[in-house]
């Protein structure tokens, strides 16, 4: 695996706003509380057994990997890149996503989205 300094990384401010393939690797309760509208959800612990689900995503652009703050997504990015994917860690995670004012949705009925 690559060192953290060598890991492809992008800040929320530099993340394109449209046509981004976003993979959220947070746990189910975190996802339900609030997530990016078009993100694909596969918790980090499930990623090796569910990686085939990524074949449904476009392959001509990188997969941007996000979690709460950037730690789990860094591990997922390193694993995906070592497995042949073009993955980029999203620094600051969903906490930075929210601070930057990016859209959030919740899976909880009648509840404002939040980042756990």
C-alpha cells in the first residue's frame, strides 16, 4: 500500500460539483443521518465483499471516497487503488462537505440531515 503522503487526495473545495462518482464508506447509521445525494454507500468493513457493486459506476472518472473526516476513506482509497481502481480520498470527509455548504439528504423521515 502507499503511504498517506502518496495517497491521491482532494479537498472538498477542489472536488468537482457535478458528475462525481462518490463512494461513502461510513457506517449505516452515519449514512442514514446525512449523506451526499448521489453517493454510493458501502461501509468500509463491507468493501472487500461488495466491491463488485462498484462495477455499476462509471469507469472513465475517478471514484472519490469519503467518510466522516478522512481516515476510513484514506484506508478505502489505498485498498481500492491497490486493487486496480482509480480512487481519490476526500480530505475532511462529510464534516468538510457540510462546512462547504454541499447538499445533504437524510434517510430518516422528517429529519434534517446531519453528520454523525
